[in-house]
């Protein structure tokens, strides 16, 4: 039974036990309804505690039930019955009380939280709004402005802040249930949030700020609308309005996409090496104190690991140390790191050195040197002779053949790729790149380290660019073709933003540095197929020493307050069109994004077919978490299934009449289209 009821010394304890996260499934709701009915009849009771077994309080409604017709009793009815009890009801919260779980706790008359617990209403991140009274009870408890913040952002609030906001009535330092009992012993009056009034406040500017952040996602604005419409309204009317909007959003395209990506982010941990035992990593070594090396060092230090970072000489090591401490100081300012932890790191947690031999004690070494195969192979030869025999050696390459790096060592089974995204201490994505000879323990160690660093790790096979950069390289090419054929970089970037990405492909390259793209193009040129259409524009821009933001110009000019299209670049584009006999034509934003998406999907299909990615969802997780693909659209492979693989193939075949090489359809796409299949299956 997922819900049990015990009675002791006049106190009833309802315990929910529905692993893994105590989701409020149908069986839980029914169990709660039965327990509440039994309590209502028992006149000997003085109070009720609602608690959970396992690692967390109720983490929400059961998301897996969302696609199905609702089965009574509803969570709202269960909460109403709980709230109506005539003896004080206290929620004892540990872990995370989220969504319907937090709404359940708001139906209780009081809340005692474990010091490490969190509460939150993350519904908007699933494309819906709270549907069991969250939009009505929270403003009545803490006021409108903090409710707008919590409900439209979905952020989790820690116990200490919950106490300050008035969400928690007490924070338990040690024994949560004992504290909840002690709270009831103070004989608190029954206090029902449904009896209070809500007051309109804090709506000025909220709409503008939230819509800017939402970038096309509907749920945060719909949540705000409901809060605004129902402020000051009678509780029952407010609940009715909340229910209407909840029902409307529950089966919306955005909610389906967001649920899909939620589960895809959990599937990624299911790898063939999941049962292998990871090597414990207490002190990673890092080679290279540039942008990536220092970011990775900061990520490890923020996760509580100590780090030893190697640079080529003492001055470079000192500079790297300053950089890492600079990143951590910014984390202190953002409230992500305590000052005392910063002091501890500065005093010894971070060691920088110019002696590679100092890596002899590291359990795992991440090389983050210059992106060149020869350079990396030379480092790995040295490292192989220095690192202890059981140490794992990782390379933070973004394109190169990890197998060719592993092969220069005497321990190819212990070599892996860890492709971090910049800035590495902030970006969540990590591609764990598995060369052919890697041992399962090596892969498991990569995943365990990622978990420790709080990263979203996706398993990738070896190929040019792995999952993310390989897809990027395909749609960047397509964007260049669109540019040469008539669309200005600013038009293409605007189409990306209109689709919901934070920036366009050209702005992004200007920011990353065009020299990086240039170097990569040169490295790949010997292998380029002669049938491939090649756009020279970025090479010509780079030849003039214009590398984007850092040199003041690239696709855009950065001399003024905000970037504007760069005249010299526009002239280069015009000249290239003339030289190639291209008559510029116009493209609508939809046409631009259609081609960009088709390029992503076709390359994604190849990646799947070659076994580089394990599942279509893994590709979508990479695109959403590493490349700014709008989460509420699910990802390119999700979109392909929504549109239908057959239709995708039809559109690609039409485009192939213009450029048969670029648009040659993936074999998997053809097979699926013929079989009437889906990527998801
Ligand atoms: C809601 O409540 C709507 C209400 O307002 C209205 C109702 C009328 N349902 O993340 P993990 C599974 S909307 C079903 O790896 P962690 C998950 O798929 C909901 N399943 O663990 C995984 O399964 P598997 C609002 C769920 O410790 C397993 O549990 N709530 C749910 O890293 C472990 O998950 C949320 O949005 C669920 N609600 O993190 C909270 N939650 O092992 C969503 C998880 O088969 N959940 N599973 O792959 C979370 O944020 C995290 O799971 C949590 C634990 C922080 C709780």
C-alpha cells in the first residue's frame, strides 16, 4: 500500500511510500482519501502529520498519467478534504516537495521542513500551470509578488528561504517527525489558506520581464494571467479558473514536448555500462589553463572536489589560478558558493603547477589543451608515463578522434572523451565520448564524475564533432548556403531567435570567435568531398583578421553600443554571390528554419544510424542543453516524429533537387519512412 496511517498518542501520521519520488499517482490519491476519511471520523485525535518515506516528500503529480484521462479522486479533492479536517494538519517535508506535492503541503495547515528540503512549483517547466490549488493557496500564504516569482519561474526554494517567506513554519535541524510532533504540541489553531484573501500586487513589469525570458514558451505567461485574473477573487472561483487553464495546457503541444524532454533527460543515464563500477575520483588533474581548463577546474571545485591544474610554466600557472579564482569569486557574488568555501579553495583546494609530474597522484586527468590532434597525442604520451597505472585519462576535445588519442597510450581502455561546453562551470551539458576500446568502468567513471559535477551527461560515439558539433556543423553549412543564396546573416539570426533560440548561428560564431571555425575548416579540408558545396565567406572574413566580437567585427560590427550588420562582410557576401553567379533571392523566416531543422534532423538520423547516439532523445537532450534549442519544442528528433518521418523525407527530397550532395537523405530516414515508423520507436 502506498499510503499508511498510524495513530499514536492522539497524533495520526499519514505516510506516503511510493518510490522513487512519491509521485501522487492514482493509488496514492486513493490511499490519502481513505486515510483522511478515517481521520475525520476519529474524535480521539489531536493532530495529523503528513509525511513521506524514502528520499523525498511528494515530488508532484505522476507525470506519466498526464497523457491519459484523469481518474478520481483528483488531487484537488484530496487536498480540499485534508484542508477541511478540524484538527491541525502539519506537513513534514524532506527532500523536494514539488508541484502537486507542494500543493498537498499547502493544503496542510502548517509546514515543518527539514533543513535540507526544498519546495517549488515547477509546473511551468512542464508546459502547464499548478493544477491543484498552487496559484490560489500560495499567494494567500506569502503574498502575490513572491508567488509570481516562484510560479512563473518554477524555481526551488530552500528551507531557510521558505522560512523567511512564511512558507515553512519551522525548520527541523535533526529529527523532522519529532519536530512536527513538537509543533502540534504547541496546539496551533486550524488555519486554512482557502479562508484567506489574496491581494493583487507585483504585476507591474512582470508581463514584460516574463515574456522576454520565456522566448515563446506559453506556460509562464499563462500562469501570470491566472494569478492576475484571480487576484482578489473568491477562492472557489479562483480554483475553477486555475482548473480551466490547467486542463487546456495539459495536452498542449508545448506540454507534450516538455514532458518528452523531461523523460529524455532521465533516459540518458541508461547506458550499456550502467552496471560497471566507476573509479572514485577525489582529485581530478587538469592540463591547460585556458578558457576550457579553468572552467572545468571551477566546475570541479564548485562540486567540492580538489583540483590540480598544470600549465606549461609558472607564469601561465599563476595566470590560470587567477582565472579560476576569478570565476569562483563571481560564483560567490551570484550566491552559488559560500565565502568560507572560496577561502578553503584558495588556501589549498586548488593547486596550480608547471610540473606535469605533479599529476602522478590524480585519479583522473582531463586534458584541455589546444584543439590539435598532434598536440594532444604528445601530451597523452607524456601523461601515460606519469599518471598512476589505474588513472583514467580524458580529453576535452570537441571534434577530434578520441580513439586516435587513446591509441598513443599504453592504456587505451582507460581513455575517454569528456566534451564540456563553455563556460564549463555554468553549462550543464557534457558529452561522454566513448572510443572503441574504452572499458565499461572508464565510461561509468565519466558518468559518475558528470553526476558529481551536476552535469547532464550524454553518451556519444567517436566521429567528427560527436553529437552536438556534428549537427551544428550540418546546420551551419546550411545557414551559409542560405546566406550565399540571398538571406543576410541578420535575417537568418532573426529567424533562429524567432524560433526560440537565444541567438542566431552567426551571432554565436562571432561570440565564440571565427578563428575557431576557420581552424576547424582548415583541419577538415583535406577530407572534404569534392561534391560538397563550399562557401568561402567566413574564410575571407578571417583572412582580414576579423574574428568576431573579440576583434570588434565579424558578421556584425561591435564598434557601437549594440552590434549592427558589418558593411565589409556584407560586401564580401555580395562579391562571393557575384563570383559564383548567384542571383540573391529572399527567404522567409519559416523557410529558413525549415531548412535548418531538416539539416539537423537528417544529420541526427545519420548519427543514430551509425550508433553515435544511443537514442533520438539523447540527441534532443544535447541540442536543448548545449545549443539553445528551445526546450518547449522538444528537440529536432521530437519535431521530426511530430511532423512525420515520411513528410520530412519528402521535404528533403525536394531540396535535394537543388543540392543533391547536402540533402542526400539518411538511410535510417528512408527505412523509417518506408516502414511508416518513428524515431521514438
Ligand atoms: C504537477 O505536480 C501538477 C500539479 O500541479 C497538478 C496536479 C493536478 N512523475 O529525476 P530522477 C521519475 S506536475 C512520474 O532521476 P532525482 C523519473 O522519471 C509535476 N515520475 O531523480 C525517474 O524514473 P526512472 C511537478 C517521476 O533524485 C525517477 O522518478 N513535479 C516524477 O535526480 C527518478 O527521477 C515535477 O516537475 C513525476 N512527477 O530527482 C518534479 N518525478 O528511474 C519532477 C520523477 O524510471 N521531478 N519521476 O527513469 C524532479 O524534478 C526530480 O525527479 C526530483 C528527483 C527532484 C524529484
